[in-house]
């Protein structure tokens, strides 16, 4: 209960629009059209690894390459096989970006859009695991270079799917603070899985909430199961707490908290 109280206090502290200026979620917040938010959110989540300043800078540049109208750009652009997009973020190169744009266009033209694809997968057995598995199959259904697959997590290979889970949090979860969008209504917030990364994993282990050492899908299931004991309807709100403590307060705060509050006793 002491750990829960601590995490609840950090949800209040970090689940605020004030923190959007330092978070990649600011990119989809630039738009109001549902499809623009989805596409901007998905592409931003795709390149969300490395330094946050670099992520935000490159995501803004990608939106500029799409004339700051992602959906219209996709629908009106005829992508040729030999096209190259002048965009690079770390190992995500121009050819990867071109395929992602072509696949997104295919999803909106032939599969009812991103929400429809993720929802179809979820309905297979009411799990985010199935949603992510199904989405990956549809997304990679076009002919593609094997290199692009490294940028789309495979939960069947035990990937933690941090970026896809983060994207789902953005699209599905909603509260009065309006950090997350809550655009998608057919996947319940209670079903979401934690976007597990170095920060959330380290903090969760420090507080005894996660035993598994690897940041993989099994660890995602373990920590999300614990968070559901704290809040069954909205377990992933604690992403704000775990990430916020790890990214903004650091190891010194963890050590001090554990030492002075004796949370394990």
C-alpha cells in the first residue's frame, strides 16, 4: 500500500499537460483530426528510442516532410518502389520510412484504418498480445525489405513492444488531464500493457514490483499484472509514475525512498 500511495502521488505529478513539452506525445497533440493524430502518433512512437530531444526534433521533421497533414499526405501521394524519403532517425532510414508510409496508406485504404486493425486483433481473444500480433501481420503484408521488420516489434518473439504499447496507451487511455487521447473506444483501458523500457523496468525492480531481469514480453505481463492489483480499470496510468521517477528523479530518489520508508517490510 505504501508503494501504491507513492505511485499514485507520481501519477498526479506527471500525468499533466505541463510535461508534454518534454515528451514525444506532443507531436500528435499538434493535430485535431483523428487520422492525423493516429498517423502522427504511430510514426512518432516508431522512432521513440534514444534521446528524447532527438526523437521530438526528428518527429517534427517527419511531420514537415508530410506537409503537417499526415493523412492527406498519405492519401494523395503515389509512392513508387524506387522512391526515397529523405529521413533518418538512428537506424530507421529513408527506405524504412517509405515502407512505413506505404503500409499506413494500405491500412487506411484497404483495412479500415489503424484503429480497425488493432481492434480486429484485440477481438481475437480480448488481449493486447493478439492485437499487436495481428497488427504486425497486416502491416508487413506488403512486399518489404527484411530491414524494416526490426522497427516493428514482434510479441511472438517475446519482444516487450514498448513503442507499440506506448502508442496504444496514447490512443486508448483517457482521463480528465487529456494527456492521452482516448480516441479508440473498442479496446478497454483495463487491457492495456505497460510500455516497458529501461526507466520503468529499473524503477519497478527497485520497488520489488518486477522480478524478471529481461525487459521482454514476459516482464510486461508480470509488471502489468502487479499494476492491475493497484487499479484494475486503469493499470497503465502508473506508466507516468514509473517513467517519471526513473527519468526525472533518478537512482538517488529510489535509494532514499527505499531506505527511509522501508517499503519492503
